[in-house]
C-alpha cells in the first residue's frame, strides 16, 4: 500500500475573519493556496467553493475565548514535500506575521499522520488526530514536524 501525509493546523483568530485586523491575512490566502497547489508533492486541500477553508465549521471545541478558529487540512506525498512548502518564501512571508492575526496557543496546533494514498481526510478525523497528539504526544499514529515517523511498513507478499 502506498501512503501519503495528511496534515492539519488550526489557528485561533485575534479578530473576526472579516475584520480590518485580518484583512491582510485574508488577502494573502489566494496566493498562498495557489503556491501550495503548485508545490511539488501537493495532493489535496480542504476548501469551499470560495477556494479557501475560512468558513469551514470545525474544531469549535478549541476556540477558547477567540472570535473564531480556522483550519487548514491537506494531503502531501511526503513530510519533505510539506516541509519544503512550509519553508517556501510565499508561505514563510505570511507565516512570519501570524502573531498579528492568531493567538499564541500552548497546545499543539499542527498534526501529521499517514493515510492510504487517495484517502481524503475529514475534519472529524483531523480533530481526533489533534486531540490524540495533545493528549498522548507524538507517535507513529500522529506526530509533528519535530517528531517525524516514517509511513507504515507493508511487507511485500511474494
């Protein structure tokens, strides 16, 4: 069986998504999403008809006192491909400004896990993976960028 990497990251908003404070973030969404889709190893990302996921209702249990939470859920061919995109100049430029738009959170906000090639993860699945990472820590079932695990090993039948 071939494996691909699913990833989810969530962010608690400092202001409503349609506020002046988040105007620049919202303006950067299309270029960042286009950069992701053009990146080597990109497979799929969660999006609505508007082309982003800012209106997706998920992770509401994690909103805290924030005016909202946003979710990014995607699938990549490998950790290396995702990492390369995360560190690409287009994404990195926006990422470096995240403290203007998102609350700092002590718990894990990003979870990575292996899925069979072609599997499209749901927000329910992603929520459970993030909860497991927060509760149990990194493992071969769910991990983060600092604690990476290889895809499951499948013995070849002869």
